[in-house]
C-alpha cells in the first residue's frame, strides 16, 4: 500500500497512529518524521471526490 494513502487515512481519522505505524512498518518516532515530511503535500484524494459527501 502506498505510504501516502496510509498517512492520508490516518489524517482523515480512519486509522489510529498505532495502526498507521504498523501498516507502514515504522516506529512512532519514524512515523512522526514521515508525518512532518508529508504535511506540506496535498491529500491523495481531492476533497471533491470524497465518498459520502
């Protein structure tokens, strides 16, 4: 699974931080670094394509 999609799912509230780390195979400190790196990037799914909106 693409790491950006996993991080996006975490940001949208579908995953806990622990689940996100487990899927990516990283520890919490590494995950925090990944989240900071991905912070400036756009979400994987544009808001106009959200399911259920």
